[in-house]
């Protein structure tokens, strides 16, 4: 039989972070075959720093695609810092090809703050499943067709600061999500408009399911509603943005109805202008994070016979709307 006099295995890393395995075997009296088996884990090892984040701009309006991260593993502090900066710079982050459990999506969300509970369901779940097909096992928001531009939870006193959507199943065509850069909208206003909007507030009203195209004169006092400043200042970047949206903002409180309609119509059109919008075409296993303080979003039409299922988690805002 074979006797192995020496078997020296050395493992070291080069300056380029490649892992090199070197072996020095000295065998004598070899009879038959000596077999040496290796199994090398082909999953990237975050601890060894073998991955690098790449940030690619998605449009002139907003959005950046992040590659080089596997979110099934915890993020390093360096990755967290890079993601946070990219989020503040681009407002919308896209991470493709992420096969995530609920726990893994939640861990990612906690990088950006505390998790917000669900406001519009009786479920204890932290996730809302946005879909066009009812599922009794899930906390669902059954929504058909398109949805106009809006900020999540703008009708509440404390809207979330960020939202995530993870795509589980999406139609081949349609159902795209559009994201509007409302900091750019503010920047495009002339000085007269900026002065006109200073110290104005808008009433945001959660009763759009019954008549989403109208801004009612008579507001149901039992429907969720709250007034927020029309001009909002980002607590981190200091940039100002326009905080109204076609779906929920029904009036400017400080002016009469005619002027209110004029102001809102002008701002809605500017928010929805193609120059200010990034349109995201979904693929399965996309994770999208956006800054709900300065980014409005909308859903485009799709075939209601095609299942669309996305898992949403929102992140609390520790700062008041200002």
C-alpha cells in the first residue's frame, strides 16, 4: 500500500484576493491509486472580501443598479456604507437575481432603519404582498391595473422613509413601476413658484379606491388623511423636494379650490414628466429599494390574467415630515 511521507498543503491569498492552494506530496512504495478529493465552496465568501460592489446609473432621473452583492449573506460595514451613499445619491436601488427569504429581505431592510408595521391590514405580518390574485395565506393588497403616482403612506402622520419591493412572479409584459425624482421637480421650479409653494401644505387622503380620478370637495372624516408640507427637506442630503402626488393629494389647504387645483395640476404634470421618471421593467427576483421621502412611484397597466406578486416591506422614518 502507499505510504505518504509528506503532504504539505498551503493556502494563501494574493494581492488580487485570489485564493491559491499549493500542495507538495512526496510518495513512495506506491501500489494502486492514491485519491485526493477536494470540495471547494463556490459561493462567494463575504468574510474574505472576494466581492466588490458595482454601481451603475439606470437613468438621468433616478436609479442605480447594484451588483456584486449576495443578500443571502449579511452585509459588511463597508457594503452598508456604500449602499447607503448610493441610495442617497440615486434614490432608487436595484439588486437583480436575489433569491431571498422573508428573513433575508428583512435583514437587508434593517440596514436602513426599523421596520414599519402594516397600516392597512389586520395581519401581524411585516410584509404586504402586492398582487392581483387573492391568497388567503398572505397579507395581500389586491390591486388591478395601473396605479397613479403616489408616496407610500402619505395619508398618515408618519409616512415610511423607504419601501422595498421583491418580485416573486411578474408578467412578461406590463406592470412596470415608474419612479419620479421629486428633488429634480423642485429644482426645475422657477423662483416665483418656489416662493408660491413656501409654507403651503397639502391634504393627503386615503380613499382613492372608490374614485381614484377625483379630488373630492367633501372629505370623509373617517378615511385616513393627513396634511404635509408641499416642500419637503431631506434630513440627510438637505435637498428639497415636492411632496404631493396625484393619487392622494386632494387640495392645498391655504388657498381656494381654484388655485389649489391649478397648483396641484401643474405639480402633478411636472412630477410625471418623462425627464423626471425612471421606469423599471421587472424581472423575477428583483429587489428594489426607494427613498419614499423624495421619490413618488406609479404602476403601469398589465394583463390582469397574468399573475403579479411582489413582497413589500417598509422602513420607519425617525424624522417628522418637514
